[in-house]
C-alpha cells in the first residue's frame, strides 16, 4: 500500500506569523484572538508568533510575501474582514486578497492559511469571528499548523523546484 501523509496540530518549535488587515478591525481582532488561542493551545510559544498589521485585506498578500521570504517563519496566517457594500469594491478587494495569498504560498512554498472573511453583512462576519459559526481565525491557524506538519512528513521536493 502507498504511504498516507497527514499533518498534525503540533506547534512546538514552530514560528508563525499572522498578517491582519486593520479595516473592520473590531471583527479582525476577534479573528486574531481566535488564531492566538489556537496557536497557544497547540504549543506555539508567544515569542514565536509575529503579528503584522496592515491597512486592509488588499495589503495582506504583500506583507505575507515579505514574511514568507524572510526565512524567519514556518507558516503564515492571514486574517481580515471584507464586508460587501454598495459598490463593486468588495469584489476587487476580496478577489485580490484571496488570489494574492494563494500566489504567495505557491511561489514561496510556505504554508499560508487564508482567514480573510468575505461576507455580505457585519452580522455574518461577527458570526464567523467567534459567534455561532465558530472562529475562522482559530480554524485558519489550525490549518497552518496542519500544513507545516504535513510538509515535514512529505518527501522533500527536488532542489530545482
């Protein structure tokens, strides 16, 4: 039988960065609290967590890339809150944030979890930031830990990749 690989939720000795968009800060701070709770519960030391605040979700990918190429982090958790308004601005910000974060992860090989909320209402965002739908910041941090540990278990890629 072929091997099966799974990541664990072990944060011991891991260095994790969190990039948080300040726009809709009340909601994003709740996501950040959830992410920090997750990391602490899974043995990531506070001194091994770097938090970078950026103006909003649009700026998240650039800060994530800077951290990813620094060689100082094992994983990145991206957090933010984009709430639909009356103009198409939501579509541009939400789409570029998601595409940008995905591109940074693929370009650098660093596990990056996407915890940027994209909702129609403030109530929906609050529900996903510690309300009845859980805390997506916690879930994003958990995904980052799982991916770091999965990568540690997977065969190493060739040096020229």
